[in-house]
């Protein structure tokens, strides 16, 4: 299970490395089924471009591209750090982290604010899509 998560992390790292140029966030390939089939963005449309903008230090543009970057950037940093520290200490910190997230996701006190956040992300994506043509 964890090897899949680490493989996904490495795939994202490679994807970011490929699009590292300043104009790379504009030229990314659309892989979103919702955008391809129905021509409207899903809540995560624009996340890759937001990652690229964040990597270039353009945080305001990254937030405009997709506010999910607020959740994903910390996760992208914490998860591999947990793996590295876990290797050094001999503890499976990534599994502990995933179990903690799993427990949090089963509580209404987490689910409701997260759902509101995702509804807001989709509303912003739709607003940007229909007003200025992004993401």
C-alpha cells in the first residue's frame, strides 16, 4: 500500500520536473475526465498548474488556479518526510500518518468542513472557468 503512495509521490515529482519552466503551467496536458467529457472543471482541475506556480513562488496565482493547493502542498511535503524519518528511526511513520488521516476522515467534525472546502473549490473553479476561462 505505501509503495503505491510513494510511487504516486515520485510520479508527481517527475510531472513537476517536466513542467518546471516558467510557462510550463500554461502548457500542461488535460488529464481530467470531467473536463474532457463535459468541458467543466472538477474540484481538482488546475492542481498541477497550481503546484507549478507554487514551485515558482507565485502563491497568489496558485491559489487562484486551485485552492486545493493549500491542502496538497503540506501533504506533499509531510508524507515523504515521514518516510525518510521513518527509515532513519525504524518506525513506519507513513503508515501512522495514513491511519491518523483515516481516523480523521471518519469524524463529522472533519468531513463537514472538508466538504464545504471542496464545494468552495468547485464553485471557484466554475466561476473562473466561465468568467476568465481557467482552469
